């Protein structure tokens, strides 16, 4: 256990149930894999949607754009990475193939791809460019290959099932080849996105070519969708589900179960433009404000999930300057939460406490369970010592990887986490208190 003293603050930790973590013998909740823990620790990722839709001012490709018009002469994947880093993203997930079927790499499976455009005289490969940029900037790279393809009659929501059963076997080969291409030509892929699940068996491809990758939806899922594109996690936020629900490939936030036997955390995908994934002209009025983005941050990262925030390059291939500025403002706002720390500690048990040598203003508490032991806290109160009396400042149910609790500024001589219900002995990795300045 540790104590941190900041300024003249004296941190005092009271711990009940002093058995060390390795000695815990109660029934243990489901636990994440090492890969899932590393995924949680990223906290923020960037999505990139870029397809013929970008030229059509549409969310879904209607195949109306002649391929000779797709020539993003200013495309700069270094810029994409710089924008990602400006708001703290540690991974980029690139939509390499959306439901329209257009492929952003040099594929052998279709003529509807970047190789049949004027871009770099048909030699362009945006997956390759982004892979090199991610390596340069130290970012992880994930890939979204839509399981369906409208050209094959496997429309949105199909999971790859063709309307005409006679075409299914041929399309299965196409998708399997596409997935193999993107997983073998561009270095390590850290996440694979199957939007709406995948009914085509690709388990062998994932095992062989992406054994460490996180998988979003599908029967091999290690991540799931929360159930909306708002970026806000459900409350309470449980990261476990029943295995039978996980194996459906389409479990969402509504399947969350604190007693579930499988760790399947939620990835919070949302847009910068108000519910628009692709660029279109005159959409700056749709840009979410910094306040809206911070609400989303509190509702995603602040509830122990990972935020996946979208970017929409325009027809030049660059992220527009107005978007770049908003990402930067968001990235500048996030660290303000933790700039004025008043104290921190950790502990094992039902009570973790900090004492101060004088009345101290606080309005944020960040609590983190050591999730290698699972999500054990089921209910808790945060209490402040005010004029010698402990009073409840806020309360909740789930904590997990991280929980940010916010309340009105109050002067306290001490603050404590009191766990009122638990599935097992609680292992609190960090309990920190802050005064975040008002705007």
C-alpha cells in the first residue's frame, strides 16, 4: 500500500480486511485478460471514417461517385496521427471498408477500391500509409472491415449474410481474403472491428494473424457496443456479461451483468459531428462543443470505458482545420481535471481514507479498482469530514477500471471511500481527490 503527501497534506489510510490480494479466497468475479487491461489503459482512441460517402455527402455509399473523382491529393496520415495525439488518443481505428464495399488498400478481391482511382496513379494504399504513420507516432492501429458488402447484397446489419443464399459461399471467400489481407500486410493490428457482428467464420484467421488483437463484436468478441452512439456508458457500468450472451456476437450494454462470468468491456464510439460519421460540406454547425465532449469524457472514460471519438477527413484527405481546433481544445480540457490534486492513496478492504491537516476544497474524486481481480465494488459512498462529522458527498454502484465522481466544491478535513456492498475483498488501486477550477 502507498500514501502520497502533497504540500502540507497528511494522508492517512485506514484499511479493513488486510489480507494481501494474493491471499483473497472469496468467490472471485470475472476477470479481464492482460490484453483487455492494456486496452482499458488506453482510455481514448480515434476512429476514422473515409470512403466514397465523403464525396457524396451521405452516410452510406450509393455508388454514385465515379472512381476517377476519388483523388485525395492532400491526404496526410501524419496529420491524422497528430490530431489523434492532440486529444490523447493512443490508437487509431481505420474504416478500411464500409458497407458500400470500397476498399482503402490494394486488394485482390474487388475493382471497387483505391487501386482503381487516380490516387497515386493507382498505387495508393491508405492502410499502408496509416500503418507507417502510426509506427512513426507510437500509436496502435486497429481496422474496421465491414462484414457485409452492399454490392454482394449483404447490406447494413447483415453481419455478412447475403440476401441471395446462392451468393453466400462466394462472398465468404471474399471477406475472408479481405480480412487476411489487412491483417498480414500492415504490421500488428491491435483491434478488429466487426460492426454489427460477423456471421462468417473468421475465427481461424483471427487466431493465426491477430492473436493479440481486441475484437469488437462477433463470436470472438473481447469488446462490445454500449448500445448507442452517444459516447455515454450506462449507469451502473458493469463490464461483465454472461458467456452465453457474449457468444451471440451482438451483446451490448443492456446485457451487462455484475455477476456475469465473462469480462466484455464497452467501447464508447461517438462522433465529433453531431451524429455524422463522414465529412460533408457546411457541417461545422454540427461540431460538438468542448462542454459536450467533456460530458462524453466523464460518461465514458469517467465510467471505466474507452472513448472512441470519430474523425472525418474531407475530400482532400485532411481533417478540416475547424475539426483540428476542436480536438485540440478537447485535449487541453481533459488534463485540467487532474492538475490540482489534493491527495491520493490506495488500499484493500471496505474503507480507504485520506485526512488533511486543514480544511481543503475538493470537488472531484477518481477511484480505480485493480481490475486484474475483477470488478468487486457493488455499491459505495464517498464521504467528507466536515467540521468533525462524516457526511455523504456522493454515492454510486460500479467503479471498475476508473470512476470519476463530481460534486459541488466542499471544504473537508478528510475524505473516504466506504464500500457498502462488494462481491469480494476490494482492491483499490488508486483513490485520489482534486479541486477542479470552475470555468
